[in-house]
């Protein structure tokens, strides 16, 4: 489980911050389901709500510097703009 304020990678949103973890319910009086509230680090107006459990979107911890460097020059990186942004973010903004 990710923590509030953690920077992560979402395959649909790219690099994002876990703004909050909220409980949402479709029916009043029914216990809610926990959701991550994800906000893009590149576009603060872009927010996604992703279920904490059983989500279809790939969410992962942000790459390490070594993982980002290993992706440079790969076909996968050339095809995926979100992945490219994530690699650049790690290489230019993350220490260590």
C-alpha cells in the first residue's frame, strides 16, 4: 500500500503524488471502498481515483536512478511518453 504524499508511477497518469486515501461508496450507508487520490506532478489539475485493492491500472513505486538509466535507449521507452517523463523526472529530480 502506498502512503500519502508518496511519489509513484501510474501507467495512465505517469509520475504522480498520492494526495490522499479516501473511502468512497456508491450507496449511502454502505461501507466505502478505499481509493488513492493521485495527482499528476506535471499537471496539478489532473486527478485520478484508483481503488487501493483490485485496481486495473499498474501502480508502482517510482524507479530508482539505476532502473531509469537502464531504460534509456530501450524500445519500450521510445513508445511510451509517460514512461519517458518518469525516467526524466527520476534522473533530474530525485537524489541518489
